[in-house]
């Protein structure tokens, strides 16, 4: 592999794997030397249709030819169609959508939305979970329950209180008359792939209702079918007040969405985004939603996810536990060797990501088939042996 010219000029915010990807096709990507890799990193969940899905490509090509951008001073057909489609598909009643370009922006908008609602009622506090990840902007970083990511930037906004996930008593103590919202990831992705227990999510919903606070579900990673439902929180039968989507929604193009009932919606001047919901990402997202529905990808996410987790669990040894839902899986290892395993997987021709030093994450495209799953599991068994043999 070669490092692309200019790489040294990129700020090194990511610890990169030593490979340069140049092309993709379905669940496979190719490096600059033509070597193929099974893409179980799946752009951290942002490529639900894999690479170059014909429906997605056709939609994007047609939209590039027709119109790229006019600003949000004008209505466009793809934006209106996507808002209506999301309102139809999500469980939120009388839903309205604010579009942006990323997960952090979707959460930033959601935080502004609940704050605007709460301030006149003197509700100023947002309760979030320890270990959560909500983004890297100033407010979403403050929401993120990982002190190591916040440390270099403190003090941040002081609106957030963090409680341990799964602890109902701690939540009962934290949610009071001054609480605007509880913010949670139904499956905590970056923090190590921890699905919240259904009864815990139900308890949080009940508590927020009793105490007059909102429930904000960050479904940036877990939503758009990733966990086998349009929203992962539906597994618990819970309907949140506000939902954010991003990663998978554009099928590879940047788009974020903040969805809330009309009673909470922003009005003129409250919020804005120059690129938000441009015609191209909206056309792409409409194709994503259509293909997920037409190709039965919610069911496929459930089936292949269960196949993957069952086979990985059977490996045993350093594999302590395999957590997840749908096609978002975290392999808990007994030692902090996730990076070594990911490097060995690269040698095996499979891309995976890490969700902490001892968790390997797999979030392949929702189109993945049983043969791909089996190949990735076999590679994982071999990679584990090699990583264990490393000094
Ligand atoms: C990735 C992620 C974000 C941030 O999304 P960006 O598009 O990287 O800004 C926020 N919340 C969750 C749960 C995420 O997984």
C-alpha cells in the first residue's frame, strides 16, 4: 500500500489503518493495489446499501444532473419528499423534520430544540448516560459521557448531568423539575456497543413522562434500520419525543435529521443550515429508505446480525461476549487487543472498526449475505489467533 500524496497535510485526528481505499462494490472495497476487502467496518454504519447500489447511484446521478443546491430559501422536491417519508416511517406523531449534514449537527439541533422548549419552564438540565457518544461539537461533546474526549476542552456548557446506564435509581435521582430531557443512545455504539435493556428504556420513558421531561433518542448510529428496526428504540416498544438520525440515512452522503412533533418544532430564524437537506443527499436518502423497504433489509439486518453474533460467540476463548442488535455488533475481548485484532483482520482481507481498546465492532452494510457473514467469522477466528500470538 502507498500513502496518498498530501496525506501529511491532513490533521491526524484519526489513527488510520495502513490502507488506502480507492473503490467499492457491494460489501467489498478495494485498495490502491487492487486488493479486495470485505467491508464490515461499513463506514461506521454509514453505508447501509453497501457501495454503488444501482438504485442509490441512479438517484444520485439524476439529482446531480438536475440540481445540486439552491439554499434553504426555496423549497425543493427531494427535501419535502424525504421529510414526508420520515414522518411516515417513524413512530413520532405529527412529526416535523429539521435537516443538517451530520450526527453532531442533528444532536446539536435536538439540544437547541429541547432547550428552547425547557427554558421558559426553568428546565435547564439534560440528563445523559456515562459512556455515551453524541458528537464532537461543543454542546454534543458536553453531552458525551466520556471524560477523556472532553478533557482538553473543559469547561464546556454545563447543561449536562451524566448517570450510569441501566441504573434506574440513578436516573430517578437525576430527573427532576429542572430537567429538560433525557438523552440516550438505545444502543451505545462508540462507547463499546451496549444495547440498553428494554425495561430500562421503558422505565426512563415512564420517568420522563411522570416528571414532565422530554426523551431524546440519539439514533445517529442505531437508527435507519441498522438494528433491525427503523429506530432501535422500537425494540423496547418506546416512542421518544425527539429522534436524531444521520450516519446510514444518506447511504454514503452527508445528511442529519432531527425529528420532533410539530408542538416542539423550530420556527423561522430559530436554526438553519446552508447545506442541510440539499437535493443530492435527500435524493440519496429517499433511495436508501426505498431500498431498505423493498429489499426487506430490516429483516435481513436481524437475520444476519443473529447469525453473526451466534457464530462469533461460538469462537469462545478471548471472546467474552458478543453484544449488539441487528447489524451493529460489538465483540468484547478479555484483553485490550482490539487494535491488534483489527490489524490482523486487515491482513485477512476484512475491514472492522474498534469501539474501545477491548471491543471490535462490526457494522457491515444491511445488504450483507450469509456467505459474507461466514467468511468474516472465519477470518475473525484466524485473526484472533494471530493477535494473541503478537508480543
Ligand atoms: C457518530 C455518532 C454521532 C456523531 O455523528 P457525526 O456525523 O460524526 O457528527 C453522534 N451520535 C452517535 C450515537 C454517533 O454514533
